[in-house]
C-alpha cells in the first residue's frame, strides 16, 4: 500500500513548508544561524563568556526542538 500523504519530492512546497515550520527558531538566538536542510549555529569564540552564550543558545535550540 502506498502512502499518499506528505510533500511530493522535488517540489517548491517542501522547502517553503520547512521555512514556515522553523520560522520562530530565531527567538532568543543572538549568534549567526543558518537554516536550510539542517540547522547550524555558529559564532566566533574568543573567551569563556562566548562559549557560555553559545551553549545557552544551543540549549534554547534543544528546547525548541523538543516542543515541536
């Protein structure tokens, strides 16, 4: 039996729906964030304060992913 739900492959609708789904991901994130097929947060780490800030943002991302 074939599954008829979902987004057809190679469609324009798939990436658009993905962007709508993760639109609120920026909430609370200060560093650079790349959203495409995956999600990347990157930053220039100069000291332990920058490391702690990045870890806090990774924790926010983890909490966001668990709420979806």
